[in-house]
C-alpha cells in the first residue's frame, strides 16, 4: 500500500521575529519608526526569553492607557496590575530614571545662568520634549553658575505637584546661593496658572530665610526658548535678573 502523501508543514510566520526586530533597531539605530507597543515588546524580549511579548505589550498599554503611564508606574504596580515578573517590572520602571541620569551626565556643570536667555535655553533643552509636566530646580553658586539641576517631580499632561520640602532640601544639599525654577506646559499654553503663582510664592518665602534667592520661574511652552514665560520678564513677585538676550 502506497504511503499517503505527506502535506508540507506550514511555515511559522513568527519564526525569527525577535531576531528581525533586533536587527531593525540595530540597522536604524533609533526607535523613531517603532510603534509604542513595539518598543515595549523589544524591552520584554530581555525579560521573557520564550513568551509572546507582542501580546503582552498590547495588554500593558491597554492596562495603563499610555506609554507614559506605563513607564511612570512603579515596579510594585507593574507586578500587581501588569502581572509582570520582578525582573520585567524593574527593567521597565528603571527607564525614566536611566533617562534622567543620562541627561544629568550630558550637560556640563558651571554653565553661566545669569540671563533669561541662558536659563530659558537650558530649561527648554531639558523640558520641551517631555509629554508630561515636570518641575525642575536649577541650583546656582554665588556667581550664578550652574551647580546642579534636579527634577523635583513629574506629573500629567496638565499638572505636576511641587514639593516645597524637596526644593529646600536639594537647594541646601547643593549649597545654592541662587535658584531658578522651571516647569513645562506640554499643551503649549503660555499662560501662568494660579497654582504656578502660589507655588512660586511659597518657594520664595521658604528659601529667603535660608539666604537663597529665587531669580526666576520659567515656564517652557515651546521649543524656541524666546517664547517661554518668565516671572522675571513679566515682573511678577519682584523676581529680577538680566532678562535681555545674550
């Protein structure tokens, strides 16, 4: 009796998928063309050697609602709500902190911050690309040179909390004589809010008895530093320094 003709096996379309994704990144040396779920999927390759991380990536983004919310979640939350292993949760939750450390190492210290132009340009570089509001403290020495800059808080697309105690702590640790505070408006809105005014007033009153002067509060609302809002330029709260362009 003749053997029945065997049907050829169907080719697995997913075979080599991980290799192709990695090679795509290596070839492009960028994530610009990647969808958000593809970035998450690529990350998860290194936490789950055998699982379908494509499906996991979609579920995570659905659970957290956005790429930002996913990366901003803590490791404990990622394990609880995202059902991730400890290793995967740590990997994802570390990313914003790694990005900040990268930024901190990129810019040289001792840059002069004695004019609105310099301070606004510097803060624009730090904040203009962020999809959520962040609050930053620039600590300056007696000659208004940058000692350090610190991210005080991250928020949502339309707000962030300002922790006065943390501002005081960081200013004292860095032995600042002057500070410039800044945050961004991802919406592009150039208007100062009442909350911005109240927070700035509280910071000035908290630092003044410590001999630390607030030079300005700059709201980054555009990639062009000239379009940013400045408390000093608008003559709010008596803030004053060189507001002319370099």
